[in-house]
């Protein structure tokens, strides 16, 4: 009877030890899983929000929704830097949204549109001074081959390809179409963005296939030119006037773009449609502190 009790006792001890080892393993795995989840999950359930700032033209002593003076621009860029914001590229934003590749703290994407000469003469030196990257979305048909005058009357001077090449240490060039920054009268008599849908051309209304061919060829040509002139293909398209349709998105994908920008004046978060990413209009009248306050609100 005593021997039997001893056997039972030792069996229970062995089982207890196995149970203890098992529980330790479970606890270790649970701690590891918690560490991994906490590492990649935003604190308190907050998602990272990335602002994409939208600028156009710089001009001395002139500030508005689309124009900013060099003094005000430098104040904004300097304040962003002092407040710990880190400039990123569309490629970094794409990698974050698509593959969860970590971004630097306080990421901000600084963008310009149309390809104005002032971006090279006034904005680029300021960006370089503060070590801030930016992206310029150019209308490629408007970019000059050399230093000749613009062939389009009453147009603010644009850059040439040599100037775009000279800025590659802090500037990436993306597409604002080849030559579709205009509006067409649609079938309801209202003007809409040329990329949006069929419109009247030379008093004739386009068929759907004609519209698709026009837009597809324009977008492909814009990417081709940037590749030929700068050595890389742009991954992002900004729709003129911030207007797009489902057709616009599909044609952008066909042309080889990976992402597209609209204007909704809100920050980007994971889960946003890659072809409907929002930009925030920067007012030239804002001080650096006012811009920061708006970004933090």
C-alpha cells in the first residue's frame, strides 16, 4: 500500500513538473506575442496620420491659397524642422501603406504642383538649407528642354529638365499628366476635368473608348518622359484640380502608377485608397506656428 502511494506521489510530481514547464512556455509565448503586437500597433489605438502638404508657386511679397512668399515658405519649413517633422517621399508613403514599412517620427510629405521655375529658384534652396525632401508633380509637356521661353502665352515660367536634374538630391519628380491640366465640357453641359470622363473636343463628343485612349496615352507619355529625362519612373499621379473618377483611377493603374492624390484637406491613414490619397492646401498667409497648430489639430 505504501509502495503504491509512493508511485502515485511520484507520478503526480512528474505531471506537476511537466505542467509547470508547459505553463512557462505558454507565458513566454504570450509575452513574445504581446511584444510583437505592441511594437506594430499604435498606442491607445491611434493610427499614424501623415499630412501631405500642397504648394504651387513662390513669389516675393505675395501670399494666397496657391502662392507663397519665400519668407513665409522658409518660416513654415524651418518651423516644421524645429518641431521634429521629418520629410518623406511618395515611395516611403507607399511602402508604409502597402507593406507597413516604418516611417520616421512625425512624417510629412511636402509637394509642389505644375513645375514652376520658382520651385527651382526659391523653394529648392530653402529645402536644401533645412535638409527637407519634397516632390514636384510636373505637367511634362510644359517642362522646357533648355532655357528657352515658354511657348504658352500668359503662363508663369516653368522649369527645364536640366533644373529638375540639378535638384535630385532633395527633390523627386512625379506626374501631373503630360498635357491634361484643363477642363472639357461634359455631356451635361458642365465643364469637368479632362481626366474625369468623355468631353467635347472640336465640337464632337468623345466615345468612351476615345476618352480612355486619350487619357491612357497622356499618362503613359508623362511617365515615359520623366523616365527618359531623369532616369526613373514616377509612381504617383496627382489629378489636375484634384478631380478623378473610377475610370481615371483604372487608367492610372494601366499607365503604371501605384498611387494618386486628390484634395480633401485631411491626413492620410493606413487603409486609405492608394489612388485617392488626400493633400492639405497650405495657405501662404500662414505662419510656421499656425501651420503646425493646424497639423496638430
